[in-house]
C-alpha cells in the first residue's frame, strides 16, 4: 500500500473534523485508525478467501483469483470518479476548499485504482487470452478513463494559483462522468453494432455464486473501506498542504511588510 | 448572446482572412497527415481502404487540436485576456463565437480531406446525405469540446501540450461514431449509419450545453 | 463624497507570492490619485485587483459599490484599465481592434472614431496590424480604446511610458476632462513630475502595502 | 561549438525540469495517439499488427512536432531572439544544443511508446539490436531536422501551424526507413533491416550536416 | 576621434514599410547621443539597425568599423542592446537567465554577479522565474545582463521606462561610468530631462530620417 503519503511530514496544524491532539504529527485520527485497522485485519482474510477458500475455476483455473483484485478495484475507481463528479458540482455551487479537496483526492485515488484495474486486467489477459491487450470496449474505455484522470491531474499541476486550480479542475471533474458515460456507451455500441463482435468474455461466463460471490462482495467492501480510508488521509494531506501554504504565506506577508518598513 | 457570438466569430474569421493560417496551413497539414498515413501503412490498398474513414477522422482530430490551439493562442496574448474579461461580452456568447469560428475552419479541413481521400486513397464517395449528416454534428461536437477545453488551457504556459491531453480522450467517441457513420455511408448501407449520426448530434448537444453553462466559470476566473 | 475604491487590509497573491500584503486605500468619486513606489511595490497589482482581475485573498475590497470578493464581474465592465501591454490583437489592424473592443464593450462607434482621430490613429496607422506598430503607436491605440469606453473608474498603469511629448500632453488633457466629467482616475506611475502636474493625490506603496496617503485624512 | 551546444542543451533541459512539459505531457500525448490509432483502425488485430511499426513512427513524428514547437516557443519570446543573435554563441553550437535537447525528449517518448506498443498492440519485441540501432539514428535525424525547421518557423506568428507543414514532408523518408527497419526487426529478419538503419544514419548525418551548415544563415538572417 | 556609427542615406524596411527613409548619422567613440522624435519616427529601428538586427536596404552603414551590409555578424557580439522587452526566458529564474546570457556572451560570471547585486537582483527576485516579475524588476534583470556585457557600443531603447527613481539614477550612473570607460552610448528616449541631465548630444528623428543633429557639425 504505497498510495499517497499517509504519514504527512512537517509540523501539523490541526486536521479538520477530528480533534487531533496538539503536536500530533500525522494525518490519522481515531476514525481513520479504526478504518485502517479494519483494512489491515481484513486483508489476510481477503487473501485467505481468494487464494485458499475459493475453488479454482473450471475454465480459468487458478487465474480466476485475479477477479478479486480486478473487479473490486474497478468498482472502487468508479465510485471515486463519481465522488469527484459530485464534488465538482458542489464546488461550483459552494466554492469551498472542502469540496475541492474531496474532488481532487477522489480523482487521485481513483486514478490509482483505475491503474490497478488495468494492470490486473492485463495480467489476467496475459494468462487467459495469451495477450495483455485487446481493443475490447471495456478495456479501451478503461484506458480512456485513466487518461482523463491523468489529464485532470496535469491540469491541476499546471495551474499556478489555488483559485484557478480549483475552478479549472472542477470544470474537468464535472465533465468526468458524462465523459465516462459517453466514452463507455459509445465504445460498447461500437462493437455491438459491428458484425462479427469478438466477445472475449463469452467463455468466461461463469456463474458466480456461494463463496465466490461472498468473496467478491467482501473484497469490494474492503476496497470501499480502503477508499474511504485513503480519502481521509489524502484529504488531510491536501488540507495540511493548504495550511502549510497559508502559514508560509503569512510568514511571507510578514517578511514582505518588514522589508517595506525597513 | 448571439450578437456577441457573431462579434467574436467575425473577429476570428477576419484574423483568419488576414493571416490565412487555416486555409494556408492547417488544410495542407491535414492533407499531409493523410499522405503520411498512406505512406506508413502498407502500400497495398488493402489496409488503407478498410481504414479510410478512421484515418479521415483521426486526421480531422489532429487538425482540430491545431485549430483550437491557434484560436486560443490569439486570446492568450498578454493583456488580451484581461481586455476580454473587462468587456461586456457574455461568456456563452464568446463560447459560441469561438466554437463557430473553429467549426468553420474544420469544415474547410474536412472538405479538403474528403477530396484527398477520394484521390489518394481511392475512396468511393456514396451516401452523400449520411456523409454530410454525420460530418456536421461531428464538427459541431469537436468544435464545442475544443472550445471548452481550449479555454481551460489558456494562460497556462504549457497549453501546447496540455490541450491535446485533455481534448483527445474526450473526442474519442466522436472519432468512433463518425468513423462508423462514414463506413456505413461508404459501404452503401446508410441505415446502419444514422444511429451513429444521432449519437454525434447528442454529443454536440451535450458539449454545446456544457460549454454554455461552464465557459463563464473558466473565463471569468478571478 | 461617495467612496469609489475602499480597500481594507487587502492581501492578494500572484502565483503564491503575496504581491499585496494588507493594502488600505480609499478613493472618493471624482478624485485623481497617483500610486507611486519602488519597482515591485505592488502598484500594478492594486490596479488589476481594483479591476476585478486579481482575486482578493483576504481583506475587504469594494469598488464602485460592489464587493470584489463576491461580485467582481459587475465591476469589470465599469472600469477602464490601461495595462502595460495594451491588450490588443496583434494580427488585427488598429481600427479593427478599436471597433471590436468598442462593440464588445457596448461603446458607440462614433466615440471610438473621435478618440482614434485624437490620438492620431488614422490613415496608415489605422490600417496597420497592431503587431507592426511602434511602441508608442501601440500605446496610442490602447489609449484611444480606453478613452472611448468612458468608464466610471480609470485605472492607468504607467500611462505616460512610451508616449512622445505631444502624446503625454494629450493624455493629461484627456485625464483632466475625464475627471471634469465625473470619472475617478487612479494612475500608477514613476513619473512624479507628470502626476504632480496633474494635481494627483499621491499614495505611496512599499512591499505590497500603502505607507503614505492611503486615506484622505493621512 | 560543443561548449555552446552544452550550454544551450543544459538551458533547455533545465527549463524542462522546471516545467515538466515533456515527461508530464508530451509522453502521455504520444501514448494517447497510439490509443486513438488502435481505436480508429479496426478492432481485429489484422491491421494493427501489420501497421505497428508505421503507427509507432507516425506517432513519434507527431510527438516530435510538439516537442520542437515547445523547444522553439521559448526562443521566440519577444526579444529573446535578438538576445541570442547578439550573443557570441556559435550557430552550429546552438543547433546542436537544441537538437540534443529535442533528442533527449524524443528518446523518452520512444521508450514510452515502445512499452505502449508492446502492451497495446501486442507487438513482440525481438531483434533488440536492430530496434535500437535504427531508432537512434532516426531520432537524431528527426531532432536535427526538427531543430533546423523549428528555427525557420521561429518568430512567425503562425508557427504552430507552419512547423508541421514544413517538417512532416522532410521527415517522410525517415518515417519510411524507420518503419521498414522496425518491420524487419519484428519479423525476425534483421538482415533486411540493417540497410534501412544505414539509410537512417545517412539521413541523420545529412540533417546534422545541413543544420550545422545552414542554421547560422537562418538564425542570423538580418 | 574614430567614428563608431556612420550611417549615410540608410533606408531600412520593416515588413515592407520604409521605417528609415535615408538616415545620416555619425557618432564618434566615447560619445553620448540621444535619439529623440515623435512616436513612429524610427528611433527603435535605428538602434536595431546599428545592432545588426535590421537589414540595410540601401545606403552605407558602418558600425564599429564594420560594414553592416557585409558583416553584421561581427558587429552583433560587440554591441549591447537593451530592447523594450528585455529578451529574457520567462521560464528561467532571473539568475539562470543572467548566467546563461553571460556564458553565451563569454562574460565573466563574477561581473554578472556584481551587476545583479547592483540592480537588486538578489534573494527572492534572483530565484523567481522572470515571467513572474514586475515590469520594473524585469527591466532591472535586462539591465544587469547588459551592464555585465561591457559592450563597446551601448544601444538603449527607452532605458528609463518602467524603472523607479532609484533605478533611473542607478542607470544614469552606470551609463556615465561606461562612457568614462570608453564606451559609446546611444539612447532612444522620450525623457528629455534625463537625456539632458546625462549631457547627451540630441539627434532628432522624424519620418524615418534625421532632421537635427545627425552630424557633429550640425
Ligand atoms: C486490461 C485489461 C482489462 C481491463 C481494462 C478491464 C476492465 C474492466 C472493467 C472496466 C470492468 C467493469 C465493467 C463494468 O461493470 O462496467 C471489468 C469487469 C470485469 N472484468 Fe475486466 N478488464 C480487463 C481484463 C479482464 C480479463 C482478462 C478478464 C478475465 C479473463 C476480465 C474479467 C472481468 C470480469 C469477470 C468482470 C466483472 C463482471 C462484469 O461486470 O462484467 N477482465 N473489467
Ligand atoms: N514590424 C513592423 N512592420 C512594419 N512596420 C513597422 C514595424 N515596426 C515598426 N514599424 C513602423 O516603422 C516606423 C518606425 O518604428 P520605430 O519602432 O522605429 O519607431 P520609434 O521611433 O521607436 O517610435 P516609438 O517612440 O513609438 O517607440 C513606425 O512608423 C512603425 O509604424
Ligand atoms: N505573475 C506573478 N507571479 C508571482 N509574483 C509576481 C507576479 N507578478 C508580479 N509579482 C510580484 O509581485 C510584486 C508586485 O508586483 P507589481 O507588478 O504589482 O509591482 P509594481 O509596483 O507594478 O512594480 P513596477 O514598478 O516594477 O511595475 C513584485 O514583487 C513581483 O515580483
Ligand atoms: Mg507595474
Ligand atoms: Mg521605439
């Protein structure tokens, strides 16, 4: 789990929401610690469920276990994108730092999960299809989703000041979900209207049930908790970065004033 | 709003007439790209014929990126941006004006490419109605999305490179749908193509709508 | 006397740098004010902030009765800003530029023509793309565009720079008649002779805040 | 001359480090183009497989156009051009420096594209020696030609659109030769490829030579 | 006295327009000359022509003993031109700019550092990308770069514009010591007080040619 900097550096102004003890040098709080503990405790369970408890698939063999990474991560990525979308709308309405941070945190974590989907899918594809990539609708639209998220972050990185950054990224974030839908739908139609649709998935039409279903749902749930946990931390890192920026700023203001009076 | 749109589009087209960037350069560029493709993809007609509609629209996309870049380069000259923001132009008006000016240039590019494709790739133009009926909404959609994302990149030092990154993934559906529609038209089965033209119209409506709604937010940023 | 500009402890950031560090400034209607101060003091930033082009990071800023933090848009179309670079399309001719910005600001075209004539933007100069004019000629085009606007608040950033002697005198007379017609004028300048000649109240900036004369009482 | 080249290349790479345009944006752009191609050209592998080398190099060319544009955008800022002409830098030095800086960026693009092609197009990288042995001279040739034509377009208001128009036709031979060499490498018949690599080296030498000889004329034009 | 600039009936075209229509001008070594004249008279063009940046369309032009028509290159590295826009890379910091142009002009880095200090390009300003400096700060960077160059012939285009009072005085003292060290200085300016204060010989341009003072005898 090397996503983001869960442990923030530097002196810590207090983090919003949680009453962090003074001098507390991390972005954690009782709530995130609980979330973290849940994730940490569940991971061995997930591993056990997906590698030991569930049976190998008739067609897929052992490789079916990638399902438990692949599918939950794409679900989490979708949720993260949706959060970005909603936050962008809320930012345009309320213009608050809070929504800006929620949206950008979600987009960043979403891009990580999208990458995870791509990578796990490609590994899986290498094993089952014998090729890592096909110009299949889902694959293609997932790749575009990833690129949209990269674009979002590039735009944020390129914007010099905070108000321009929030404003521009909110516009892109708001377009994110319509974009995803249009891209996704059109890519689906693109193939389905095609005469000889090469449906790679037909042979994988395994019926998920019983323990497999449970494992899948359980992993997804753990993924969601992980998302929330990471969002908390990423949000706080962003919040603290803004505070550090402000603190540096007030120092800079003071220094500039002093320079003027001297 | 429409008055402002005319004013802005008129200004852009006047600049175009003065500098001839569109006709003199974007169009040749587009034709050149077509030639390069013809060059890079096998010499035997096989691939080219099958891929003609796709290549046509990929080329239009590249020309569009160039056109949008140009359309906003003039607006990001020092001070001009301030001047625009200090004017009484309505943001939706500016958006529509820019979109219109970009669309006009794109149409010129498409006509030239169409001729190029017929001559160079030996495409057989049939199904005129569908060709035009899908090219128009596609152009509107590309221009509207380009105009909206173009203003997002304005004023950033890195706009030359950021714009394609933002714009191309968004335009992927247009590429798909327009390619499909053209394929249907060239295959002589227009019935297959009209749903795609409908999708293109939908896309155009969505982006023109988003542009009208959101352009102001970006332009007026203070 | 109504207050046209009212800034209290205004901080403004440019790319993260505190260009303004707590500006207090009051300008009443019909006043003629000169902002002076060393290079980098923040004069340009104050003008752009009052035009609604630079966001207010903290403090209160009211211009023409509107709060800049909430309603910068409403201010923008009522001020006339002359920036250092003029804000013209290099590819369009001088007269096309003037006409475009006049239409865009709902200004009467005859006003523009009169202003253009006054600043000598006629004949060849009017028909030349602005990018191919000399420094001073470009300034004159920007000035003509500004004058035609008849804004309530004029914000002039080093307006005399680049103009020849005749142009500077012309500018002064234009500023005087604007004030006579009820406009408020704020000039950022290093040319104290000129601003004194105009009879400006001088406000000194240093290190991003006002050190002298921000207030009428001072 | 070499000292000047280092100075100029160092300055450009320092700017790159400051702004991250190359890594942050040109590389994603290149990958994007690859995806669009994969997308527009039929879904069945047929075309893609056959066309992989061609598409790879067409994409490199587009990225090169962007890179050159960026490299000369910084030089065409008002006054900078005068300042350069008034300096004591030797023109060949400036040329080599710009070429080097562009080439470094191109190599980054090619590596990313290589990975992309292997993953997305399912290309099977074999014949490493030939791949590298043809990519290097091709890169040098593209960078040299880009650098030479880039300076031609500097200072013209229309450089965004003029540059591709000038550059793409001269690079057509590079495109062809590099494509052939890559095809040979991927087909596992490197013997067919080496003559093309030789041709690429020849191009590189010619363009670098022309650049050294002619750059001064263009830069110093008075 | 050797002649540093010797122009006879020089015509120069800018984009087809005859910006200079027959200029006669002589400047001897060690002289301090001011070019004055209305906007569009051709001052900037004369300076750029003498720097070898504008081609001579007809007439004879000799600068620093070289014929501009034949050997403009040889002149370029020996003059120092301060243009209106400074000629700096916006993305590089002030000190990186100074260092790059110093190296490019074979200037000693310690000279540059001294000049930078003199013009206040230290601390934050030195470490800021030039594109984010104020007008006057940018002028100062350009000036520091020029001063470090120690050219034989200085061509200054409205050098006082944008500088604060202290900067203008500093510039004057720099110009004086350059002349004292044997350099020749030509200034295009609208600020006659300054140029008179410097003791310049005034040369008046109008309509692209010299109307007064082109010759020592005149
Ligand atoms: C790069 C490769 C891949 C990518 C980008 C990818 C992407 C996706 C996406 C986006 C979804 C969610 C679909 C939705 O509900 O909208 C998904 C679901 C799924 N994928 Fe993949 N996938 C890849 C490879 C594979 C492979 C190789 C397999 C199995 C052989 C596979 C099996 C599944 C299954 C079983 C689901 C869930 C069932 C469903 O919702 O249809 N994927 N994948
Ligand atoms: N790029 C250009 N193309 C065509 N004509 C130009 C160009 N630049 C300047 N001119 C014209 O050449 C003439 C001389 O210009 P120049 O810049 O030398 O004037 P100047 O004396 O420096 O004026 P100013 O005091 O305004 O700076 C002007 O009439 C101007 O319109
Ligand atoms: N884009 C920017 N990004 C960061 N800092 C900036 C930017 N523009 C200006 N500054 C800084 O803000 C401060 C104020 O700049 P401003 O342009 O307002 O000064 P000024 O008083 O107009 O100076 P001058 O007399 O030189 O025109 C300066 O110290 C400058 O370095
Ligand atoms: Mg200023
Ligand atoms: Mg001049």
